[in-house]
């Protein structure tokens, strides 16, 4: 293979990689614009699910293409899925107390004692 042929194949490979990143970047920007639009559209109870779906799509694009999980070994994909499982577990455990709270109950920080706080002057 000559240097000129190698240069052409290198440029073609670079263009293929750049084009893929550009397409994914444009898709992420479109999803960002969609998030902004839906932030100002009154959809009632559908606001949160639509926002979460858009966020999940953005996370999936980043994980699959920029983190190269699409073409990675199975062990690396398994590690990423284990991280997602752990994150879901933490969210689930954090939200377990929500149904058991009383109406209007707030979690407040303890108020420090005022004893011994007189000014020395």
C-alpha cells in the first residue's frame, strides 16, 4: 500500500468517524431544543414523563456512541448496566419514605442551641 492510498483511507476513516459524531451531536442538540420547548408547554401531568423520556434518550445516545458501548465487549456493557441498576436502586430506596409522610410534614435541620452565645464584649 502506498502512502497516498493510506492517506486516502485514513481521511475516509476520519470523515466516517467525524460524520457519526456530528450526527449524534446534532441529535443531542435537537433533543435539547425539544426539552426547552416542552419546558414551556403546559402538559399537566405529562410534563415529567416527557422530560424523563427525552433525558433517557439523550443518555442512551451518549452511552451508546460517545462511550462506545455499542461496540464494546460484553463485560464493559455489563459494568455499565450494573451502574444503572445501582442508580435505580438508590433512587428507589430514597423514595421509599415518600408515601409514608404525613400531609404537610417537612424535614428540617435541627436548630442550634442559643446557650452560651452571648457576645464577649
